[in-house]
């Protein structure tokens, strides 16, 4: 290697070596500082008892934004024109945003769900045409486990664009049952029997008190509504038990559950 080549290498090393070393140092220190800042944010939100999903979302956004600043600072130290790079990234981001409008709407809807909290993990809800227990609230989708153990991924935009019914938000639910008895049966006795059935169940709440009342004088019989209040977790178990025990108790008391019937009148036309 001749002297001229050695001088060029030394000149290049002297010119760019310091820049490369500075960029590496900035990146290493910056990465450590980002990790420290993200951990601090996570600890502060944990102390404030923030939702886990919100904490994860803020952590990821902060990490991405701060790392982007570190990379730009390192490139600037190397002499790269970061202004042009930022413009290119912005243009690329705009193009990607236009191509992913649906995903971005789900993203913004996910932020709304995390901030406003119409439901939380573990709640039983009906939203976006699906029903089930909330397994996880993600940025783009909400995962529901249906009562028959099917996992459903519902887009967040579909959830926020429709009505949301949270069955777990209030610590009590009303069961609406209808029992029919014949017109010949003792109506007061039937009401007492149904009240005894629901009051005998320890899962039925005492406040509000269960209600049994006449709701309709139907075509085939008298319809009685039976409305006990229970905790959300006991809803279906009490529902099924009340239907079975109510029918058996009415039959034991001598009441008849009528079948649909019609009276047919025949008229003979005169010749």
C-alpha cells in the first residue's frame, strides 16, 4: 500500500471516525435513556392504577417516538440531512395512512375504548354484533369469548360505531320470566307459589325484592311475570333453575300450563 493511499485512509478516518464514534455513543446512550424513560412512565401509570391496556399503549408510543428522535440525532451526527429524511418519512407515513384507513379507524377506536372505558377485561358485553366476555382490548381489535367458548375478534371501529351493552357494569341483573296458567286456576295461589320458588333460592337478591304479577290476559291463559334480581355471574344458573322449578311447583299446586287453543264456531247457511 503506497503512502498516498495510507494518507487518504487516515484523512477519511480522521474526518468520519469521530462522527461514527459520536453517532454510536449517541445511539447507545439514547437507547439507555429511552429504556429508562419508558420504565419511568410505566411505573407512574402503574402507581396511578391505570388500565393495563392503556399503560401498554402509552409505553409503546413513547418508546417508538423517543427511539425515532435518537435515530435522527445519530444520523445528524453522521452528517445525514435529517430534514430530507423526516420529509420522506412523513410522505411515506401519509401514503401508508391512506392505504390503511380501515386499520387507522380501528386504531383510533381502540384509543377511545381505552380512554373512555365503556367496559373492561372480564365484563360480559354485547357490541359490534357479538356477545361475550372481554378477554383483551387490543389497539385494533377487542377479543371476546362467547358463552359457547368461541373466541371472537371484533374490530374496534365496529364496536364504537354501534351501541354497547355492558351486562357486568351494574352488580345486579333482573331475570324476566313468563309463566302461563289456565283461566280456571287459582291466580293468587300461582303467584304465591312462584314467589316461594324464587325466595327459596339463596342466589336471588332480597333488595330489590322479586316481583310476580299478572302481565297479560292471553288468548289461551293468564300470563304471570316473575322477575327476580341476581348478581350477573348467577344470571343463567338462576334463570334455568327458576324455569324448571317454577313449572314443577305450579303443577304440584294444581295449576295447569295451557296449550294454545281456539274456539271454532260453525254456522250453517240457510238454503
